């Protein structure tokens, strides 16, 4: 064992605190480092995308979603945006993605299905018709 990893979120506050506390306790006792893992990055990595760009989205409840954009560079996922909490229709893409192809990956619990194809230029994150 070389490290203790835990899901850093975004997600439910109590679950994140519990995961972090347990990971820190185990790591302290074993003298190992703690590695926080982004939940949204895991969603992006699970997409098996057709593009090197993935917009990962999770349901945040209360009519909101967590979203972040990721790119795969040399086989490694890198965040292109910070995680955002917003209403589904307010989710934005990185400016450099405008007009570019990307994979949209939502978890199975996401009630808000995003459809960028229906947005007109200036109304949302994507200029595609």
C-alpha cells in the first residue's frame, strides 16, 4: 500500500466529511499520504469518450448540477475548469471548446438531462446548432 485515496467530491457534505476523516485517520496510522480523487474526474474517465474532451455532470439536488470539463492529454485526465454548481441550463464550457466536439457524461442519477444541440449561439455553452 503506497497511499490512501478518497473521493473528494463534489457530493453530499456528510459523506465527503466521513470519507475524508476515515482516509486521514488510516493514512496517519499507516504513515501514508492521502490522495483526494475528484468525483467528476472519475465520471469523465468512465465515459470512454469518442473525443478527448468530456463534460462531466452530477446531480446536486435542489434543481442544480455539479459540472466540470476535462481533457485527456497523453493518457492523463486534466481539469479544464473548476467544478461549478449551477442550474443545468447555466452550465458553461471552456471558451476554447466552443464549436469543438466533446462527450457529455452524466451519472445515472442526474435528473437534469443537458441538451447542448438545442441551444442557440449566445444562449449557452455551445455554439452548435
